C-alpha cells in the first residue's frame, strides 16, 4: 500500500502543475505604475511577475507595493502612477523554482508563498506554480483509494 508521501515523491516533477507563461498576467519593468495597477485590478491577482523584453524574470509587483510607492508624507500622491515605473516599486527577491525541481521542494517553498516563478538557469521565465495547484494535487492523492 502506498502512503501519501510515497505517491507525492514518486510523481517527482512539478512540470505538469505549471501555469505556462502565455497564460500568466505580467508587466515589464519600464511600464508606468498605472499600467501595472490596471493589470492587477483587471486580473484580480494580488501580485504578478515582472519580466524584461527577453522574457527573463526581473521581479514581482503587487497592489500593496504600488500603494506603498504612492504614499507621500500626508496623502497618497496619485500623480506618481504616471511618473514612476514598475522598476521603481517592484520587489526583486522573488521565490523561484526550476521546471525540473522535485515536488517536495515546491511544497516547502509554497508554505510561505502563494505562487512560485518557474525559471531556468538564465532566469528565462516559463510560468508559475501556485500553492493552489500543489494543495489540489495533495488533496487528490489523499482522497484517492490506495493501490
Ligand atoms: P491562486 O492560487 O489561483 O489564487 O493564485 C495565487 C496567486 O498566484 C495570485 O494571487 C497571483 O498572484 C498568482 N497567479 C495565479 N494565476 C496567475 C496568472 N494566470 N497570472 C498571473 N498571476 C497569477
């Protein structure tokens, strides 16, 4: 009889769980902050990846980072939405994983991050892995009859 642990470790690659880059909402570093805020609001996501023109991962931008950048001494300074760019506000330290990483690594990283960016050794972006898809796989195995 296979335990849940056995099943998760046998299915050892994360690649089937990756949301491919063409389905991931993203912005570029030189986009005005206003554009990033629009993409975040329209997509409903809290945070999205920031890529460069060669599709390499450069950071992550979120609604809270944008609000933080708009905060002046006393008020929100909305003109900064057009004067600042994504690179002024983005976070560069982004949780990443390789496409051939084992499931156990993705599971550990996803404890602290709602999504991980999937990149190769050149930071070339191939998609994201969400905590939701990891939990869905664990739930599937947990509820499947044992072999
Ligand atoms: P979810 O598990 O679907 O709620 O997604 C968790 C987080 O992953 C979202 O809040 C976004 O930050 C990010 N995310 C999920 N799907 C996408 C997508 N298609 N494009 C960009 N970001 C996404």
